């Protein structure tokens, strides 16, 4: 095994659970409820595992709902108390940025398990 292959294997990150809310018009459901449903489904898919951090992707929350701290709002609503919760806003790349931040946090050794959500 050469040095390059060793480095690549040490940066392996796995997706262990996936959850989503059906795309549609959900006027009667709040953003935090939609996010909670997806988090609950992903955690169930992962065997109930508890994330150590939540990376939340959203590009218009501050404008449409007047809420700039969506990650903390959603983490609290989902019962994920005492974990890091950060909102990522990068226009159409918000989801990619949130996924990258989770990847970097895991590969750095800062955390073992992250939840990434976009809403």
C-alpha cells in the first residue's frame, strides 16, 4: 500500500442513514417540522444513532422566514440538544457546503457523526 492510498482510506466517510420529506407544497407545515421529519427518518434509517453536529443548508431562511439561526432552531425542535448546530448559506451551493463541512469535521477527527439537512 502506498502513501496516497493510505491517505485516501483515512478520509473515508460513510452515509449511514437517509431521510427526506416528499417534495410538494406544505403550506400547513413549518420549516422546522419538515426538517424534523427528515431528521427522524434519517436517524431511524441509521439505527437511531445520535449525531454530534447538525449542518443545515438553507439559502433563503433569513429573507422568507426572518430566521437566521435555522440550525439551532431545528436541532432544538428535533431534540438534538447539546450538539453543534450551524447554518450554511451559499445560494444554490448551500447543500454542498453543508455536506463538505460535515465531511471536514469528521475527517479532522472533531466529530464522528454528523447530520446534514437542507430545507
